[in-house]
């Protein structure tokens, strides 16, 4: 595990495979038997995903992890940072099945996230089937192939996505399959068979591109500008039709394992909550990014019915919005406090631009709803 000194032993339990031996793994415990799954692992996975669903939370089930197969980020720099591969079940010294995920013998298992070893791929497919069997009937599931796997893993990602689709096709439910970037670049993400992707690039915080629905976009600030929690990126991505997740450092040993959420991220947490509440009041499926309709270039709209527009500037600055003829109710939201204020009905005689002035001094959201 990266960021942990080599003399710090970290164990995760339960693991996906039983530790039966004979013989000891590198951590001094019995070796893994890769032919025998540990049911406790899958039972706990199901329990936690089900509990999240009861709270209205979707879970991205990360099937593999780039940090588990290499000394990520510190290779050749600081050997005291430890090497996660030393604890991996596919390390030849940790299993009784003769499986060796380190094909080039460099002390890391990057090859396990390629198609280079068919025996490893078959084991991974068996594991994926087991996870799908455990969770397929639950609605709140997204599949994620791997977090931050190396750039040589692209074809392996594509294979796993196709494999999931083929296996779930015979099941009662089919769930969205995703691919995440960093270090993998955006062109490979967009070219993939993924339903959703998590791209990289600071533009997704500063001025998110409108990708015209090519993929469902989940913007993860960890893969763009880690620890940045400016709430503006929440609103900018909402208006461009994207989703967003915050890497919250709560109980993260890399930053001292704080026992309470850091209040500096509260503005972003509040923005995410407000964005969700607004989203639940509209028909999101009917809305599309329409930057040309707003003077700020941030607008999500079903013209003639619903408009959400973002004014990112402070000082209560006005917003020019091009709308269709009709009668509208206008509601403003203060992006900082969530305060809500309704104004009089707007009567638009013909399609054209109207000037709207927020009743707040800070960034604000205009919400227009058409009335009969």
C-alpha cells in the first residue's frame, strides 16, 4: 500500500480467497487457495451495498485496484514506502496454485492488469462472476473495472467490460459499466465500451466540456485536482450534464486520519446536496446542456419548459437568458447558503433574451419553470 512505511503491516479482512495454506505467505499468514472463494467477503460486500441502497446511495463497485499491484508513485524513489504487490493473492509467494502475476520478475504485478497471463484472466473472470452473482438483484450498483490502473491495462479494461455485459445479459438486471482515467487518458475512455467514464483534465473543474452525451461523465476531483473542493465545479458540471464526486479526506491516513470531516470542504458538500435536491425537482432526462442560452455559458434546459442557469460571479450580477415564449415561475437559489427566493411570474411574449437579476450577492442558480 502506497504512503505507508515498509515496516507498517496493513491487512484487509475478509479477503476474496480462503487462506488455507499449506505454507506461509509473505505476511506470515497461510497462503491463499485461489480455487476457493471466501464467502464472508461476498456476504459483507452485499450487506454494505444493500445498506447503501436503503439510504438512497449508489455504489461504484470497484472490481480491481491499480494500487494493489505495484509500488505506485514511489518506484525507484523510496523503497520504505512499501510495495502492495507483496500482499497480493496473485503473487506467486502468496498462493498455493502456482499463479504468478509478475511475468517479468520485477517485483510488481502490473501484468495482472493486462491479458498477458491467461490463467490470471480466468481467475479474474471467476471473481467477477462471483461478485455479479452476489449483487445482481440490487438496483444501486455501478461496475467500475479498476481505479488508476496503468496505461498498459486498456485492452484488459475493454475485455472485462465486455465480459461483464455478456455475463449479466443472462441475469435479471444489467448495470452500467464504467472505466476511470488517471493515468489512462480521455481518448481511450471515450473509445471504450464503457457506459460511464471518469475523465481527467483540469478543464472538468474550470470549464467542463459538453461531450454531447457520448458517455455518462462522473467527474472525480481526485483524478483532476486532488483535495480541491471549490463548490463552483459542482455547479459547472451540473450545467454541462455531468455527475460529480468529492474525494473527502475524512479518515484518510495520508492526511493524518482526521476523526471528523474537515470543515473546509463543507461548502462543496452543501453544493452537492443542493444540486441533488434541485435535480430531484426536474425531469433530468429531458434537460440538455444549452450554454448558448445563458450569458454565463452555464445552462441546463428543456426550452419552453425548464431552465437551470448558473451565475458564478459574486455581487448579484445579472444573467441574460434566452427563453421561448411563455409564462414562467422564477426561483433563485443562493449557491453558498442554499437560501431560496421566488420572484414574480415572468411573461415572455416571444422567444428572446430576458435579463434576470439574482436577489443574492454571491453565485446563484436561476430555476425557471414553464406554466400553462
